[in-house]
C-alpha cells in the first residue's frame, strides 16, 4: 500500500467556513493512482469534526482512503505539530500539503506528482490564485513570477519560502530526511525553518507553472501570529550562514532604516565585511558616512555612503521589489549584474 499511495496532508483547526470547499477539491482530483487524505484535527471547537466525517464517507466511496486523527484538549498544539501528526499517520510515498482554508485545482496532485518523481530531493510548488483577488498583489506576483534560478537566489527575502507552504509537494523519504516541522506552536515560522533546513541539506526548489491552488487571505490565518522580528532574526542568521561566507566584502544597498537595521543585526565579523552603504537619495549620500554608535570597537566604525553607481558589488539589497514603479529595478538592471553571485535580495 505505502509505495503507491499519495497522501494529502491536512491540518485542521476551526476551519468550518472553508472546509467543505477544501474537501470537495480533494474529491475532484483527476489523479488516477491511489490517494489518501490524512487529516489531523487540532482541538477544533467548531463544526470541523462533523464536516470531516461527512466528507470521509464521500471520499471513501470514491476510492480515497481517509485517516482522521486529532485531539480535543482545551487548546491547539499548533500547525507544526498538526502537520507532523498528519504525516506520521499517513502511508503515502509522496506528501501533498494542503491548508484547510485553501482549494486545490483538479490537476494539482497529478501535475505535482509528475514533477516530484523527476526531482526526488526537491520541494515542488505551484502558481496560485489569491482570494480575495486584490489581497497581497505584490506578494502574489512574486510567488508566481520568480524564475527557476530565483527560487534559489531569493530565499533570503522577507517573503519567506520561494514556494509557499500550502503548495508543497515532496517525497516522504525527503521529508523524513529534512523534518519534522518545529512544534513550538503559535508564533513559530515552522514552514520557513523547514525550508531553510531543506536548503541546508542541498534540497532543490521546483515550481509547476500552472495555477493549482486558490490561496485564501483572511485575518484568522496562522501566519499572522508570527512576529516580523522573529522572522527577521532567522533570516539574518541564514544569510550569515549561507551567503556571506562566500564574500570577503560587500555593500548594503539602502542607507535608510532597513539597511542600517541589517547592519546592526549582523555579527561583528560580518559587520567588518561591510565596505559601504549605497543609495539614490542625495540627502543620505551627502551625509557621507554612517557611524555605528553601538559598536564596541574604538574608534567607532564609519561606513561610507555612496551613490549606487559608485559602489562595488557584491550587494545585499534592502530595497523592496515592485514598489517604485520600476525605478529601482531599472537601476539594478543597468549595472548588468548576476543575481546570486553579484547581489542578493534581502528585503
């Protein structure tokens, strides 16, 4: 059984408003191999349990094996724990992750399975449609338009994993090699931590270039409980571990708040590699230097602030993409640099 089954991994916590549509999308998959649905109900207090039971019958009748686990203690154990439990009770050789508030297109399992078979140590994602359509426009564009190379070079940005968690599909063997998810619960970016560990172990990142998921945006989504400062700390550490060792010196592109924040967040050894800040803002450039007041060093480090044309790569870029009507992107393009080698995006 285990060898041929594909397992859809579905953690559920108070998902009543979305669950019918989500489970209907499991029933409508056009994949012709054997499929199972592994649900873990994490202390839901609404009607989620009843909805799962109703669909269990329909799914079993259509040949989808359904496993339901869960607990009803007073408080939920969190997304990481629920996903780990759903994986542990499942039996498939491939895992298809699904969030209870999202909807799969009928060809999702089939197309991602094909890609995962060809890339056994990769996380396979897909393009998404956002619902409501106008929420997080820039983020949705980023998810859908990264090039195959950028799926690996843009892993340091504030956007998080370059293929988003509700679209993940991978082999069980690879998941076991990398995982499990962090079970710290609310406030822990368990998908980002797993993604970083995946990259550390040499995992690939692939995207099926079709929209295979309706990705819902709403105030109750678990992602909203993760603090930006928590994510920032993990990102800086990952940048220092994975990217900065390759460079003897680098320039921070942005002499404003975000650039200075990155500089202050670096270890002393990484700070010593910063040869300059660069910017387009004449007022910042006119100041000439950034003086790091908090430094223990004597004299205090004074970092030159240059016009971006006068600065030398490599750059760590702390300017948000897709915000300046293309002005920043045009400036960057004019330098004819190679992403990943001459610059990395951090914002």
